C-alpha cells in the first residue's frame, strides 16, 4: 500500500472538515466552492449563476462563535509552571517565535473548529542561532492521514503515524522561485524504538519512495521508547477522529446562506416597479422612453402601468432567515442574537443553572486542552533529561474555566478570610478563591503573592491624635 494512502476514517471525515474550513473562512470560500453549497438555478448560464450567488450575504456565525468561545477560555492569561530549565523555552516553543500562551490558544482554536489536531515533540539540532532542545510542531487534522495503535501492557500505544508535509525549496535554475514539495513523514515503533522515515516522489511516475536514511531520535544517547506525538480533541486525548463541536452550526450557516441567496435574488427582481404598456404599435428595434417629457399615445383599449410584487413569498424567506439565526444562537452563536442583551436581569444562581450544560461543554474542552498541553510540556522536560519518565516531570498548566465571570461578593470574601484566619483552609486555597473570582492578580500563584507580601515595607502606624481640652479654672 503506498505511503500516501489515507485511513478509511480519514476519507470519511474530509467532507466535514472542508465544510468547517469553508464556513470559518467566510463568504469568499463559500463562493469559490460553487455548487457544493449553492444549488444551480434551472437553465441558468454560468454568468447568471455567478450573479445569483454574488448577491448572497454570508452570516459569519461560525467564526464569531469560535472567536467568542476561545476568548472565554483565554480571557485570563494561561498559567504554565515548568522546571527552571524549561522556563526560557516558553518564549518560543516552536522555534518560529511563537510563545507558549499563543501556541496554546492556536491549538485550542483548532480543536474547537475541527475537533482534532496533533502535536509532535521534536529535537532541534544545535546551530549558531539555536540550541539543541525540544520544540513543538503542530499538524492539522488534514495532514494526519494514517495511524495505528498496538496494545502494550493493556494500553493502546501509538505505533505508526503518517504525516503529510509541504516543505519549500528554492529552484536550482531560478534563485527567486520557491516551490512546494509534497512529502510524508512516517513515525513508527520498530522493535520498540522510535524511528522516522521521509518519503518523496522519486520520478515522474508519482510513486513515493524513502528519501534519505531512517532517523532515530536520541535522548542521552538512547532511542525513545514511544512516539512523542499527542492528539488533541474536544473531550479527551484519543487517536480516533471526533466530530467538530460546532458542526451543526456550520450546517445551519450554509442553510442560512442558501436562503439569503434566494432572498437577495428575489429582491433584485421585484424591488423596483416594472413599467408595462399594451395597445401601442412600435418598431421592433425601438426603445420606449419614460419620463415627464415623454408621451405615449395608445390605441383604443390600450393601457399602461407598473407591475409590482405582491404576495407572501419574500416574507416566507425573511421568516426562514430569522428562524435560522435563532437556531444558530441556540447552538452557540448567542453573540449574534441581539435579543439576549435585552433580557431581564437574573441572579447569579439562575444564570449558572441556565448555562450549566453549555459551560460544561466548553469547560470540558478547556480541561482537555489543559491536560494535553501539560503532557507536551512534560515530554519536553523529559527529553531534556530532567526525570526518568515524562509523568515524573513537574508541570502544571491552568486555563481559565470561569466563563461567566461572576465575581465573589465582599461578604463571601470576608467569610473566606475568616476561614483562613481560623485555619479551616490554607493560604493557597484562599488565594485561589480570590484569583478565580477576579480579586487577585492574573497569572500570580499563591507562593508569588506571599513573597510580595513579605517584601512590602511596613506601613507606619500614624501617631495618636492629641486633643487639648481647655481647663476651666473656675
């Protein structure tokens, strides 16, 4: 079987992935897709079909929803507690000047949109510009074309992975031309040893053959016993393809687009009254003019007037558009529904109860991303040689999971302080309560806050005020 043969599940998912990409990209991608999303008008010419589509208005619900939900997770800066040796690497975890916080938002956005992304931990070779250290390489779901697992000790372990890559090279005959090359990187466990092998087209036949020698990455001179690749998914890490969380929203967005195209085409045809005349003889090539200085002389029984649209057809399309906008609001695009801002005020308890299911879904995605990012940082630290296994590397990752931003009241803060003073809770618990409810500084741990407290100067106590009282000598 050729190396570029995709797995069956991959082929089945490509249509859904393409739909998600196009809906997220917006109107230009929808127009470019042509009849994939916009049915052809009966007997319409190519130009008429293009004009028909160009009048449509695409409602960018998917992009706005993804942006809003991801903004909820990253409205507070994520926290990454890593060993000191790894900490400087957080400023550039991809060797392309992308810091860890931006990388976390990038991969989480991809999971929200596509339901899948993979990250490979690689080891950079030492150069005059870079040190020899681990870094991350992300692969979109479209570029993870094949995978296999093997049962080891009762656990399913990734044993084969085929990744599509598109490196660029300068044309030897023209230094100003850069061409993209299709190649495949095969990651496999060969007798328990992690091995890489590149494949490229060898000749005009199009067959892919091994390119270069196999690569065996090393840690402290020893090969790796596993493939350092993590799948990120909406709920939990799995090699299986998961349905994108907002796939239904994309489908309704396309249905809304089709209604919009019909509605705008109808408006174009009937918006302006059309003049008509009967009982008037004119040459075949003559053009009737209309205006205050033009007189039409009609034969007996002739008539003239304007044809205007009447009926419920346009109203039905407008109703369909509104119904789909409400459906999109229910599915996650509430940022687009202006009526939500006109709701009567509710108590915090009522808001929490009403949105518990929605927050649970978004919270699950945040928790899954948090666990995956922690695992990646552990592999990075382990490859540096910090611990015997990745699980032993001390790493903590915290993404925001308080999406409603209901702040702690002064009464609750006082109660928490009393619990701290009576040794019913630790200072760390007390500080986490304050931080999670917006009372503390973002991205500051309890230990850091205590150090700041110990450093601050003592505030001098003001002297007692002396009040002189005149004595009555009498």
